[in-house]
C-alpha cells in the first residue's frame, strides 16, 4: 500500500499513467469491450485491468492522479448508444459526476460512435478494463499537464 494512492491503481496501471505524455489517450472500458484484442494494438501493447469495480469507481481512481487535458474541452469521450447517440445511460451519468467533481465544474463528455471508438482505442496509449457489466461503460481520456509551481 502507498499513502494517498487509491488502492485500485495497481502497479501496472500506475506505471502506464505515469508513462503517458501530454495528449496521450487511454481507453477505460467495460467487460463487454474486446479489450485484449484492442489493447494488443495500443502503444503499451498489453491489457491493464481494474477488475470488480464500476466504470465510475475506476474513473475516480484514475482522475485522482491523471490530469485531464483541460485546454481540450471536452477531454473525455464516451461510446455513443447505437441508434440513440444523445442518450446518456446511467453508467455514463455516474462517470460524468466523477469528472465534474474532479474538474470542479461541469465538463461534459463528447460522444464517439461505437466503431469509431474501437479505432480510437487501438491508437490509445493503453486500455484499462474495469469490472463494469452495464452496457456503454467505455470512455476515452486525454492526458493533460500539471502546471509548474510559480
């Protein structure tokens, strides 16, 4: 255990988050996503896991250490519901609440069509699979920067 580090962030996930640079993306995905196959095509080349937790809980843990690319607003994408791209399922509402809490303001996610999401995920730095069993628990995060102390 480490002080002030969310225990959900295992060593492999922490290493990947630290290794990412400004503008790199990560895919946070649910249990139905073809995570292993897609992860093999990413920069990291292997799947990372945060098993048995919801997408919202994983998002909270990740955002406790990962800055979002705030100049790029919005900096979190969500997989759109097929046939109803404007629908925001409960899973995505819960994740939105976590993002807003970290940002301290409303920071709406942008929609990504399902098959376009797969393609963007293949180009990500890494894929992190959660234990989220509800549909449409897939998100794409863009890493930002931490400003130097003045």
